[in-house]
C-alpha cells in the first residue's frame, strides 16, 4: 500500500518571510493522409538586501535561454506568506476594463506551523486512468464520485478545513488572481502562470488534491483520472463529468460543448465557426504536434520563460507552448460564455470550482511527462537554481501546511504516480511538406512592409513582408513585438507564413506558425505587454522555402482582435 503518512520537519512557529452517451468515436475517424513526422531578500543566511539588484531582471525574454547555472543577483520565487493573504484581494476585470471585486475570499485558513515537505517512499504506484476510456469501471466511477462528494461535504461540516472542495478550488484563485503578493515585494503579484512555474506548481496542486481524495475515502492508492483531449477518442467532454446531480457535475459550462450539445468535439483552435469534426480533429492533432515537437527549440520554449523573485508577472506570451496552446484552449472551450467572467473554467479565479479542472490539468501534466521523453536536439531539464528552488505552500491530506519546491516535482514517478497509456497520434502529425514553394513575389504584392503597417490594432487580417537574416532555410525565430492586450478580454490570433490558400480555419497546414491566446485575467494593470516568439526552422522545411530573402506573414484575428495592438515584427537568428 502506498503510504499516506507524510513526513515533515517543523521549521518555525512564525511565517517564513518570504448525461447522454458520448457521440460515437466513428464521428472522429480522420481521413488518411500523408504526414512527415512530424523588505529584504535574503539568499541563504547572509541577509543581503537584493531589492535594488533585482531591478531590470524582469524582462520577458532577456533570459529566455539561460536554463543552466544561476543568473547572478537573482533569486527563486518564494512561497507566499499566508498571514499576509488579502481576503478582499481577489479581483478580475469587467468588459469595461474596470477592476472589480469578486466578492470571494480566496485565502486559505492560516496556521503559523509550517514544515518542509518530504516525499514519502511509495511501495505501489498510483495509475491515473483515462477519463474517456469506455471501459472505466463502475467501481472506479463510484469511488471517484464518492471522493469528490466527501470533499464537498467538508464545505458544509467544516468550511475552514483546507481539504474541502471550495478551499481546494481557492488554491488556484489565491495563486492566480491577486490575494498573494511576493514576500518582501508588496504590490507585486505572485503568479504561477505564464512562466516556468506553470508545470511544477500544478503538479504539486494535483498531487495534494489526489492524496486528499484518497485519504477521505480510505484508499491511499486512489488516482485521479486524466482527460486525454489530445487523442481523437478523448476529444469529447468525459461523461464522468456530464451527469447532472452527481458530485463531478458543474452547470457552469458551455452548453454547446457538453456531450449532448450542438458542437461537442473539442476545438483546440477555438474557431467558433468551424463545425466539421474531421477538420477540427485534424487541426487539433496538428496543434498538438506543433506545441509538443515542432515549435519548441529549448526547454523554456515548452516550459515557459524564467520568473524570478521581484519580477512582475509575465504576460500570456511568457507561457510555454503547451500552456498557451492546448491548456488555455480547453479552459476557454469548457468555460460558460453565459457568465460575465466565463466561469467556471474560463477564469483563473473560478477554474478550480469545476471538478473537470483537475482532470484537465492531469492531462496537461501528462503532456510534460510525454514531452520529456520525446527525442530532441536540446536539453529538456532546466538546471537554473532559481527554477529548482522556487517554492509553494500547500495543505497536505493531514491538514499540515507544507512547503514544497520545484526540484521535488521534476520526477512524477518519485511522487508515486504514472499515467495509463493512451495513444498519441499527434506525434506523427507533422504537416505535409509543400512540393512547390510559395511565390513570395506574388504574395508580396498583397502585403505591406513592416514600416507601412506597424504599429497597428488588429481589427482585421494583415499581411506583412518580413526580411530574413539569411536566405532560404535557416534556424530563425519570428518575433511579434510589443503585443499590448486588454486583460479583460479573451484574445486569440493565428499566424501563417507564406500562406497562399487563405483558409485560416485550417491550421493543419505547413504554413501555420502558431497562435497567441489570452484568457481574461486579473492583474493590477488593465493591459499587458509582451512578445510572441515562434521558431521557424521546421516550418521552413515544411513549406519548402525557396532561396528568398523575405517571407510574407499573415496575422489573423480570431477572437477580439480589436483588443490587441502590435508594435512590430521581425525575424532573428534563433539564440541557443
């Protein structure tokens, strides 16, 4: 039996500073196609004041490739001081751009007893099953529903029990919607999205959520399910979560996307006008290939950009390919557009209120495990100590407040769990290579120069001629600069290179470079600014680029383009 006894060491008595059956799978049979495989900041005990030294370290991409060693004069993100959590600090922004109180207290119950968490030694491995597997046993389903119900019962019997469902949901709100400031940096939000903290934070979150469920039903080997939306057979909302009146049900979902809805196939491209299930699935598999294999050229491309103590939170462009791609798309796809803030899944503060959140994030975590096993010509491990020593606070299954580090979350098997296998057809979904290169001269006649076009507000599709540092195939990066977005809006735009077909709803093509997607979220400013970087080396091969000195880039506003302004665009050599 896996141990439920968590070993820990007491640190201090004061806070540390710092309903119907799913549609038949045959609907998703994809057409056969040819694919190429495609305020003192103390470090240690020295008490050195580093606040002034930290200035200037918050650049979004300045350190994008510093994934080894330690950056001088920087520090890891510290865990929040729960005694300083602002019970009125959870806010979001409305459609007029006004910061509004959510009238919800996201702060956890407080205790001044804290401990360093030590992973127990597991004698058995918990196996997380696919929620979309039709052979999921009635016994497992009953056990899962019972565990969620026990957690919900605590909301009534003891609302301050940190193991209760609402308290668990509030963990996400507290770390993502503003109640926590960074220790020793008042006024600077602590944010676990849009950076290299995204994957390890959510892994720890699920780890304790899972152990709490197991403890509540007396089964230390209990494992939460994962929603394998990356597989065509899993591109439906799992029926486990779709039965009204059951503990795993949530009414705050897009009713078009429930299993009995008008458009139940998961759409990672978020193209509301697209209803052909074959095209949707082809798009989904191409998006998955691109974000897992085709686009990342470094660990931080996939994991997210560096985020260090004192840094202001990054904009959405600071997230890795998976976070800002399939992860965000599922949040948007499930969230209820009838609600002002797209609750539940469509907003950070409320996402944890939907039990499907944890099933979704289990698959996000699974993507991390799969990505680490895919061969690549770059190192997959980040060894920067500011990453490894970043820390979070959670309550464990015994209601102990514990401190955990990123370093202890790098090996999921050491944390006592693994994933039931599921097919990954996207690994072989590299877009089919063009035989004849695009005629860039002809395309250029329909485009403008960078100087003519920028800066701009993205009200309409734009085409721009972008010079290349090197003619023909090269290891280069497209940089869309100074993207300013309205934080109150769901925003998405797609990017194509040398696209002659003008079919933006079809992203399963060689010319598709990637997308920018932003969830409505709360930060202290109405607007966020950042850059989007898209690696082009594989795309150049896919489009069979000719020996041209420029390309034509097409930017297509998909959702709320008027809430986006762009300062410029360029192609630069990719920096290792």
